C-alpha cells in the first residue's frame, strides 16, 4: 500500500462516526484517489473501522484493516502480557503478497520495567538463530527479534502510560514464504 493510500485510510477512519452519507462520500473519495494513481480500491467503512483492498497498476493486491481488526497471539507469535487484551479499535492488519503486518496495542497497570522483563524473556527464548536487539531509556523500552531467513520481525515497544502502568505496542511483520 502506498504512503498516500495509508494516509488516506487514516483520514477516512476519522470520518467513520459521521453518518452514512459522509461514510459513502469518504469511501468513494478514497477509491477515486487510488484510481488516479493507476490502481483500484474498495473501501468499506460500514463496520465502524476501515477495510480497504487496493490493487496497484501492476496487479499487486494489498488488504488493510484498522479499527475492527482482530489480532491474536498466534498472529504475532508472542503472548500478550498477563492480564492484557488488545485495546478496542487499536489493532490493524495489512497483507500483501510480500508480507503481513500486525499491530496491536495493550495496556497493563504494571511498570514498564516489569513488562519489559516479561517480553525480554519471551523474545530471548525465541532468539536462537535470530538477531535480538534491545534499547531502553527512562521509562521506555524497545525490544526486537529479527529473522533474516524467514523475513519475520517482531518489535515490542513499552512506555510509561499517561496515568498508570504501561502502554505496549507490538508490531509483527511476517514475510511471505518464498516459493
């Protein structure tokens, strides 16, 4: 998906609660914008989120879902922090022939250091034959596991929440299997 289409998807998502007439106008505007670039798009805002399928001029199809996407532990290949569930409307999935990227947001009342310790243990347990990286500063941590062979990357970002505990963002990119 092009950066323009992604930006449009986010803008269109902001209009979701504005009524059916605005919803249809936004869908058609997004579809028209893609056609100007030589591609095609089908945009659906009726579910309370955004579902978009684009096909570029070369025939490559990308599917994007945001706001209503369901992302599981199996999708990202990593357990959710104990006691957490994906936050409502804060997960996305984007699939293309090259890869699928999942993003999920979680919240815990536990401190960032404790949450980072949990994910450090989980990622290091999967690290054999892969590259593990970590960076920390203040009340934030970024942990990443990368597998060059399978083109899989998992990144966990943990930050001190505004009021209490930790906000956790997990991004998992799963490269498509080579034929």
